[in-house]
């Protein structure tokens, strides 16, 4: 990685940035950090792009409302030239005005149709009100229950007519939730001199929700003064009022005219919708290209705002981080942009020296990107720091398989992952937006390796759906027990449990060729045997894994020029770890080798010996080997002496470097500066390999601080020492999760077999088949949901924890900054309206994924990366 300056000539800067965006090779730096976003040079162009994005959002919304699809082009269009921007802007504005006008007319027509439909519905309902009231008045005297009360309650209709009052009607619609309050208000204001009639019949002639939730009402009253009060109350409750015809003939004429007008409005509305659909269909053919072009234009102007002008304002200067091996492609891209922009002077690139730490670029392909995302979830590595990703590709699925070891379950997982791998091209074209599916699909190669490793460990455990496979035949034989007269028929009849004696000749014929002997699946003490086996295996794997992480730290110390850390950090850490826990592994392996079945009963306990090693006791116990106690004292002394070296070694060395050899470093610094000055004055020609070597040398420099804070240095080293020493104990115990989850997975599998599937085999010959089918279906569902998904997720998380905490923290800092190139393929997808709209880095969902080798899956989020393997295992 190197820092370079781009000199973009005026008039061709837009085309040069566009060409770099298509290549995706460089990351731009902001050269105007003190200038606000609103005071930069290309603010007006960005505002124009924002306006076009707003119009395109409106178009996409209308197309979505019309339930139309947007055809996508096979080739993503390039950014349009600046002279074509105004044409696109005019087309979009004209299209927006036309669509807005048509949409307004359509909305107005729909509102008129709604009013006419409401009026028709109201006339039909109120007509039934009038007829029912007339029939009641004709039969009124026969049904009077309180004639005296009704006579005294108010003036009669004849009395009101004599006073010159006229009978009036107010009809309309009101929301259903307001009916009760509306009726109460009419009674209080009008003092009971109104008659309110309403119907609960819903309007079925229109599809709108508002009308279906409304109630038709009819109010009858006497006098104009009372009518004004009723009118005001209706306005207060937002009622839709319509004129009420006085006679049946007038009502019939109004209904006929309403039917005619509704029919005409429907015809006009259908024609308007057809015209709107034609306009949207025409717009949908170009909206994909417009969206992509506008996003690219906006990204280009954002990048141009990061650049600065020279004194003459004729040249634009940009600073970029670029991989050294991509400098030639960068120069070709600038030449292509200058040729498109018809520049008289071509743009060029100039590499500049820098003491800043470059961003980290890790090149990946479709296989390694998933594992790199696991590493980067812990933290982005420092520049040229040892990457755990190559080793994670082996250790992560293996540790997962140790916890998930089952041949049958691993085979099912492998089939699922293999199906995703074989159909990855068609699956990418579907562009599914399901987040869970995207997570599984992006980690398909991780699932494939986890399934294959699980099949391997399942063979080692000899476990397939909780049953053992007798492939090579058991190594245990029962015949010698009878031939030597140890067992008889009476022994078989009187003993429920029998024990095979491996000391009898011919009973045990040697170890099983692959994995655990299948006879252990029938043994009562099978769980005790597997407990001991898997617990010791977990300790061995854990110590090996942690030791390998400590060894990898040497590469970081040597590469970054901190050779003193090899003696003051690496060596004490390795001695402490190996002296204690490496010796524990040695005792486990030695006990397996040294003690056979004949003398196994007298084998000492490894745990007791390991505890006595620290307390300096146990001299009266039988040793594992001669000279054990002396070796243990020596190893404890080595571990104890490693702690003060680890605690005080580095701070004292830094103090000596800062105080004792300050003059020596000044002289060396003067010679280095003088040599660099002479090299600059001679100005020799150098190629990209020399540039890369110079960047390496610059990165490896470890300059002394201007002022050494000894207290801070001691505090930092004390924390590191305590964390490492205590972490060795806790981390070793943490690897016992391999044993615990492996036993839990095996026991759950056995429970499903015994409690579910075995029930299908216990029935009679005829009914057994009918019972076996649903029982087998239940067994499959429980196996997939519990053992594959839940147990698989649990083992995945525990393997992730072992890599992050127990392995990576031994050598991996993960405090770097990720290299984020300016790449058009990393812009927001064309139809994500709520995507990122501003900012210097518009990096989200890719527009296309034609190149899986260069584009990582979505599992690792918006930041994309690549991985390159080198012999020195360093980041490139």
C-alpha cells in the first residue's frame, strides 16, 4: 500500500474520477477537512443530483403503486458526461410534471366519483327512512302508549304550520365513531325538536375504507333557525352533507343524473389510468439507467469535493491510498479518463512518501471471504500484521467439528452446503432479500468445510445418528472368555452385566483401525470412557492452538522491527505456557503410552500430579517416570522466572533505549536523513518493487517516543502480564467446552433416537408401517431444528469464541483501518430508496455481483476486502 498524488487536469477531472470508480483501486483522502460540506466547490452539482434522486424516488414510488416491474439492464451504465446531465434533468422534470398532473387529475376524479357514490347511497337509504316514517304516522294513534305526555311535550305539526314554520331535512354521512356524540349534541342544542335517523348499512359500491366506515343519517326539523343550528353542528363534526330532494319525482331525477355522471366518470377515470400506465411504462424502461447514472454522478462529485485546487486553479490535486501492484492500472485509468475528457495535458500520478500507517487491504475470493469476515468481526488487522484467516480456514471448521462430530449430521450439512455451492450462480441472479438466507448463502463454503470436518470427527467418534458403524469388525472377542473357563453358561444366567478382561489372551486383538471401537456403543461404562477421552483431547487441542498463536506473534515482532520483543515477550510467554500446560499435555500422552491394560489399575492420577506440582508435595506418591519431581520443580522455576522477565523486561529496555542510547539514536537518525537526502538529490529511477520495499522499510520503523512515560509503560505491561498468565489457565479451561458440547450433542442425538424413532419400530408388522411414517417425519423435523440448527449454531458460536479470545489475542491486535476503495460496484443498489444519500463514502449493497472472486458476500457488511497469501504470512 502506498500514498500517491493524482494531478487531474481541469476539464477531465470528472472523467478521470469516473474511470477510477469503475476500476475500484484507490481510497481517497479528504484534503479539505476544515471546509464544511456546504462551502465546497461542487455543492451545486450535488444538490442537482439530490433533486434528480428525489424525482427518481417519486417515479419508483408511482411505478410501485401501479404494480409494475422495472426491467434491469444486463450491463450497468457508466456515469454520463457532464454535458448530458442537463438533458437528464430536463427529462426527469418534464416526466415529473406530467405524472404529477395526471395523478392530480386522477385523484380529483376519484374524489368526485366518491362523492357521487356517497350521494347515491345516501338517497337510497334516506328513501327508506321517509317511507317507514310515513307508514308509522298513518298508524300512529293505534300505537300511542303515552298520549298525554306526547301532547304536552311540544307543539304539533299542525301548530308549527300555523306559525309559518317549514319542515326541513339535512342528510349526509358521518363517521361511525362520532354517531353517539353527534346525536347527544343534537338533543342538547335543539332541545329535542329534531328527529335523527341513521342506518348501519355499509356502502359496498366503492372500495375506499373511509366510506365503508361511515353512517348515513337524516335529520328532520322545523324552521330555518333550527336548521342553521343543525348545519353548524354537522360542520363541527365534519359530516359530508348532500341536498335532500323533497319529492319522490325529484329524487328519481337526481338518481338518474347521478348514474349517468358516475358512468361518465368511470370512463374518464379508466382512460386516465390507461394513460398514466403508458407514461409509467415508458419511464420504467429508462429508470434503471437513470438511477445508476445519478448515483454515480453524485459519488463522483463527492470525491471531487475531497480534492483541492492548485494555485492557478487549473489542476485538481487528490491524495489516494493505492496498492503498489495496482499503480500501473491506476495510470492506465487516468490516461483513459484524460482521453475521454479531451484534455490537452494528461492527468498523472505521483507517489509520495508518508509516515502514516496505511489502511489494510486483504484480498479475498468467494472461498476465503467468509473466513476473513469471521476474523474482521473481531477487528481489522493492522497494516502488514499477521492475518489469522489462512489458519482459521482449517482450525475453525475443525474445532466446530470436534463439538458437532456426527457422521450423519455432518453429511446432511455437507449436502445442504454443496447444493448452495453448485447453484450459487442461479441463487445470485435471484437476489433474495431474506437476511437469514443471505447469511447462510454467504457462508456456504464455511458450512461445506464444517460439514466435511464433522463427517471426519464423526468417523473418529464412530457416531452416526447416535449409532456406531461396525465397518472393520470389533477388536474385542468373547470366545477366549469361555475357552479359558472364565465365563460359563451359569455366569451368563446369574449376571446382568459382564466385564471383558483385556489381560486374557485373545480378548483384545489391538486397536480399532479408525476411531472408537463399535463395541463401546453397547457398554454400560461408555459415557465414562468418552468423558475421559474427550476431556484429554480438548486439553491437548487447546494447548496446541494457544501455543501456535504465541508462535505467530514472532512474525509480527520481527516484521515491525521490535526484535527485543522476541526475547522480552515471546520467549517468556512461550516458556510459561509450555512449562506448565505443555507439561500437562506431555503427562497425558506419556500415560497413554507407558501404561497398558495390565498395569492400568496402578496408574497415578494426572490431575493430582499437576496440583502437587504447584504445591511442591506428593513425594510419597508413585511417579509417572523416574526424575519426575526434579523436572516438575525445574519447570515451575522456569515459569516463575518468566513472569518478572515478562513484567519488567520491556519497560526497562525501553527506558535504556530512551535514556542510555539517546545519543546513539540521534547519530543514526542523522545518518539516515543524510542518506535519504542524497538519494533524493540524485533522483534515480526506480520501479514498483523498489517502491514496495521502501514502503516496507518505512512501515517497519519503530521510532522512539518524544517522551517516555515509565509509569504508563509499567502499567500497560503489568496488565498484559496478568492477562496472559491468568489467561493461560482460564483459556485452557475454556477449551473444555469442546468436550462438553461434544457429549451434549451425542446425548441429544441418542435421546431423539430412543424417545422418538425407536417408537416406530416397536409396533406390530401391519401397524408399524403406519406409525413409522409420522414418527420418522417427527424425527427428521426434530433432528434438523434441534441438532442441526440449534446445536450447530451453538457449536459455531463457541468455535468463534475460541478463535477470538483464546487464539487471536495471542498475536492479533485488530486495531487497523480497513481499505475502502472508491468503487461504483459498492454503491447502494438502484432501488434502495432509503439507502445512504450523502457522505464521502457511499459504500453499501453492491449494484451487481458478477465477480464473486473480487466481491465478498454480504456476510461481512458494507466494508469489502480481499486476501492475498504470501510466503511470509503478512498482509499485502
